[in-house]
């Protein structure tokens, strides 16, 4: 009999002699207070023939001595007994039972005692860079998170990805998430013990708003700013202007009533041009913390707790000392070099509640960056447990048109869930197995391995850039002459010292200076091998065939961008590039419609369309 496989790993597992043989139609008896939670948990595993009802060999009982989210599960030859003190604990117990039963009707006898390692276990999903998922897609994502025992979801909002009622003229013709959809999603999350947390930027990353003539006067730099010769439009509000806070208040008035959560992520990260414009020469830390504290006071008046990214506060002792007590600081970092431990220690010693926030590394990669994602998550989790963080938030961004497909982010979701529940985390082989068994339901057991393998092509590229593969640089440069491409990439490298944390910029600069000779054949070989693995896949999940197409088109997109780089650097046009890009683009349009609202697809495809046009000439 195959050993029991549970994901995330449980805290205590002891196998006993014997097996419990479940009936063909399994009945789970639960106390009335636990019944809705157990029914919902069973619905997450539709392939399992199980239902709630009296009798049967599976029972769920109450045990007030257990932790709020904890549970026990005992399997004996005559039946299965689960115990919990709350409906949430009963839900997680039922999820674990379903995982045991997914291996077949014979369940090894065992004793399980389980509870989460971190209180907050979450995912942040970017819905603001062109791609707004449909409500159906968001609900399916919540089901995945709940199966992984995650309890927190943020939908990152900057600009017009939410349909603010009083700004309808600005999002007319677009397809934002509506208030009714947010309320429906919030209820769906609550039934699965997931806290849907509003996440609305209110200082930096306001470029979409500040591009509007009526709002541009609120900018710190209304005419934009320049870094290393690169010009950027305004992105940051002027925090000294009372109208800035009034504007953000107005956004909150229209967004927050649709959420039941007691937490709000106000973001406040990366105010790049702060004190470079209207407040030039001012005390950056003082200006920043005064604004953050005033926003915190406004949210506290609403009965809400404020969270915010910590990039400004943790870099400035003055800012860290003067921020209001009680604000939850979110330490984000997406590179394996990010100093999570050092920063967590600083936050802990300052008495600041915090979470660690690694990333899925799906964005600007097409197929993921497997090695970096695993290493970054492990480092973040180590810091979280060592310095008693409140939680771990796995972030998933969509820079440059959000061209990656949702399943590319699944490995990161699972790794984050594994570490947030249990300090031991999960090895790549365990993530592969969990993807195949519980997500894709791939009877061939190859899709998980192929997905992680496709995310390793960056190993063969010449050097490393933060949060992106070299293949993705083509989205920035377009199809240009060799000298222009190299100059733009050099600018990307040099400007990292402005946009990124100095703690790791030196490592990337060193990688660039010591870069290898290009080996595009090696990069393409990695992608081809991953694609060939998928030929044997047999996914049984409802969206299994869609996932297969997404994985293969992501691989094709990475290959096309790699071939474009090879063309620019060598001067030799790949014969099949135009045809491959045409297939890739059309498939992308179809796949976009399968999970997302209509608006944003063509804008994201613009770099690929321009390259296709050049390849046809």
C-alpha cells in the first residue's frame, strides 16, 4: 500500500497496524455546528464519493481542548474519528481526511494531531496589471487555497481594476471587478475560512490615477521623474497635500464596505519620487510616517486594522520608530538574497507585528523561476518562525501585461502554504506530487514535474536580473538592433540601485559583469524537454485540458522570446519565429478568455504583436 501523502505536511503523524476500508459511498457524521464546514470541505474533492449524514464509519466530534484551527484524526479498522474545537478546525480535519481517502478506499491506520504554524497564511493576487479574473476563476482559486489550508487572500488593487461607482467614467469600456462580485467572493471565502482582505494602494503605484488630468495635480511630481536617463510618468501622491488623503479616503469609502475583513492592506510601498518634486529637500521619513499614521487613524475610525509594506519603514530607523503601534508591517522580497532574517530581527526588536512576503516568481518569466522561488520562500519562512511573525503572505504579481498563466503560480501557492502550516515546508518532489494528486489530478503524474522543470530555463541564461528572466527583457526592449538591446539591458541593470534593495543589487551586478556567453540552444532544450513531458499527461481535473494548453503556451512564449533575443544578438532571423508567435498569440487570446475578463488582453500582447510584425517583414 502506498504511504499516506498529505499536503501540507501535518505536525504529528503516527502510522498504526491495519487499515480502514471505506465503503464505496462514504458517509461522514458531524455535529450540527460543524456540518456546513464539513460539507464544504467534502465539496473541494469532487472525485471522492463522500457525503454528510448519520451512520457510517466516519465521525467528527467536538473537543474544546484543541487549538482554534487544530484538529485530531484517528484511523482504526472500524472507522475514522476527527475532533476539533471550532468549525474551522473541523474543516481542516475533513480536508486531511479527503486527502487520505484520495489514495483509495483502504486508508492506513494512523494518529494525526495537527495545527498551523503561523496564524496568517495567505496569497496576494495581482488583479491590477491588465488581468482581472472572472468571479468563477477567483472562486476556483479560493478552493485551491482552502485545500492547502490557507486562510487569507488579498486582491491587489491599483488603478481601475475595481469598479468604483463614482469613477465610472474612468473605467468605462473596461472590465473591473464589481462591488457585487466582491461581496459574492467575500461570502464564498468565508464559507472556506479564508479572509478576503481589501488591498488598495494609497500613496505610490498611483500612476493610473495620476495619468488623468483632473488628478495629476495630486502628484508629488506632476511632470514625471527621471532615473538614469529613463523618464517615468508620475506614480506617487503628494502626502503633504490634504487633497491626496481625501482622494484615498474616497476610494476606501467605495471599496471597503464590500469586505467583511477587519484588516486592510494600504500598501504605501515604493513612493519612488517622494521628496523629488513638490517636497524636494524635505524629511522623507517624517513626511512618509506622518501620512501613514494619518491614514491609519482614518482606518482605525472605521474599526479596521491597517497593514502596509515595510520597504520605507524598515530602511529608516526614524520611520520605524514613529509609525503608530499596531500597524502590521509586510516585509516583501522576491529574491533568494533578500535579507528576511535581518529585517525580521529588526522588526521584532522594534516590537512591530509583521509578516514575511516572498513571491511566486511567476511574473516576467512566462513559466516561473523555480529555484529562486523555493529558496526565497524557505528563507522567508525561516525568518518568520525564528522571529515570531504573524504570518506568511505569498505574493503573485503581473508586471508587463500579466502574460503568465495562473497555473504557473500554483507551485508558489503550494510552497507558501506548506511553510505557513508547517516549518518543514515542502521539497520540490512533494510539490510536484501535490500538484498531480490534488490540483491537476494527473493520473500519469507528470504535470507537476513538467511545471517545475519549465521554470528552470533561467539556469541556462547568461546572468540574473531581479524578479525576471532574460527572456522577458524583450517585453521591455521590443525587437531592436543589437546595440540598442544591450544598452537597454545595461540600463535595467544599473537602475536597480534606485528601484531595488541594495542588499542584493550587488549580487545581480556581479552576475551581469561576470556573465556567461549566450547559449540559446541550452535554454530552448530545457523548454522543449518540459513540453515533451506533457505529452504523457492525463489530467482529470475539471480544467485539466485548459491547464495543459496554458502550460504549453507559456513554454512556447518563453521559447519565442528566447529566439527573439538570439535574433537581436546574432543578427540571424529564426525561420519559424513568425509562425510560432502567431500560434502563441492566438492561443493566448483563447486562454485569456477562459479565466479572465475581456479587457487587458490586447494591451498585454502588444510587445508580442510588434515582434510578430517585425518577424514577418
